[in-house]
C-alpha cells in the first residue's frame, strides 16, 4: 500500500458516513456549486433557498429574471452583483446550447461533458467536476481550496502542483467506489483539523503522516 493510499484509508475509516448530494437536478446542482465558490456552506445554502423561493432555480426562470432580483436573492453568498450576472448568463447558455437539459451533457463521456460544462460562464474545472461526480457518477475527485491545502501540507503533491496534478494523484490512491466519500471527507478534514489558520495539529489523526506539522505548530 502506498503512502497516499494509507492516508486516504485512514480518512475513510475516521469518517464513516457523509451527507448525500442535495439535489438530483443537475441544473440546481450547478447553480449551488457556483454559489458555493468563495463562501461557506451556510451562506451558499441560504442564498440558494432564497433564489428558489423568490425566482425558481430553472434555466427559464433565471434567464427571464431581472439581474437585480437575482442579486437580491443571492446576497447572502457574497459578490452578489457579479454572481447574479453569471447565473443569468449560465441559464441562457444552458437554454441555447443544451435546450435547457443539462442531463444531455451529464450523460456524455467524461472528457466531452467536462469540456462542454467548462464552456459555460463561471464554470471552471472544479465546478464541472463536482457536477460530473455527484450527478454523473464519474470516479473523479474535484479539488477545492481545502483539498489543495491538505494535499500540499501532507506532501502528496509538490508545492507548485496544479489542479490536475492534485486530482490525478488523489484519484489513483482512492479505492474503487469511494471517490465521493474521499472528496467530502477531505473537505470535512480541512474544516475540522487542517484549517488554513490555526490547524489542529496536536489532535490530528493524520499527524504521523504530516511532514508540515512542526512548521505549522
């Protein structure tokens, strides 16, 4: 067993249960993921709920809604003026390119689906991968800021590693059928232990694997 595999196995044994995706509707998942960028779960959830209540999270509703109304609905997520324009643009593009049906994209082979999604306004590799993992069932690991930080602190990847480097390294070390779990558990670990500021090294269950521990304390 490689060091990477041992780390992920311990992570999987520590966190036995995880939350499940909140929506089977890929368009709603896409909007939630865009809202989650650079904000916390609580703010993202509140913004989405308000958007659903005040406007409706469908391509048609968002495409037709005034951008000011979208901005007001998603205010809790922050950067609402910018995000509102992104959401409206995405809705229009989904209507024009996919006839309002993102399921058509989700069902494509992974590389084709990813390229199509990344052609949408505001959709980068992480957002596309989140959708293709949770809604498309692809065996991949989306990489957010927590997973980047953890992977570098544990020296799973070089300090200058990019998104694809981290993604591939983690995917190779992940047991079959556990990609969603590893993604979610790494984020949880980053929030609870390997925090950006004041990491809890003294009680970390991966401390014996971590060459960065002494530097961080």
